[in-house]
C-alpha cells in the first residue's frame, strides 16, 4: 500500500474530515473511487479497510473529504488519526521524474563517491520542498529532495544518487 496522507480532524457536523496529504497533487486522488484506511502507516496490507469516497475538495488552504456511510461528526471523529493509502496500481500515473513518496521509501542513498549514506526511511514536507529522511543505523540525515542535491533516482536499481557528503 502507498500511504498518501492522514486524517487529522473532523470538519463540520456532516461527516467530513480534514486531510493532511503526504506529497504533491493530492487532488488527483479524486480519481480513485475508494481509499483505504488503517490505524498505522506501516499496517499489513490486510489491515487496510476500503472506504468509498463521497467527496474530496480544497477548503481554504486545506483539504477535506467525505466517505459513504459517514454522515455525522461522531463518524468523522472515529476516523481521526487514521492513515490514507491505496495500492500502487490504483494510483494515477506519474510523469517522468515524478515519484510517489512510497516509491522512494526503502531506496538506498549513495553519494557521488559511492559511499552509502543509508536508506530512505520516510519523506516529509517542509513547505518549501520535500525532504528525504535517510537512516544509517542510529544516524539520520535530512536531505532536501531538490535538483541541487538529488542527482538521480533509479527505481530499477532501488538507489538515489545525491550530492551529499557523509560528514555533513
């Protein structure tokens, strides 16, 4: 499952929820007639429960969604904190040099000298740009996911080549 975002709070009294997306272009999720929800981002595939999407739109600077069968605030409150995901094959396609965060998690990160810096553990958005959270044992590196640092993403070899030194 590709984790897309998280339900952060109920919105209003008619069962709508506020959604925090992980990544760009969340409005493309409207194309999926259903989403999958689970209590944790790393839940086993069988733990994700499908829900039919009734509505999804921008509201101010945020996003709100509604689901079939969730018609009041109590139902929306029960969904608070749940993660949103979809199987990779249900996701809208990507353009060249576009990636879903889930495609990057687990990839090895190597610098230009061939040193392995670790593995992408997660992604985060800072508002200005996305950031790779790279883990190597107890050490964590935060590498901006921008052209100045990320030189190449090679999904077939499961590596990301970066302009970054181990001691930075």
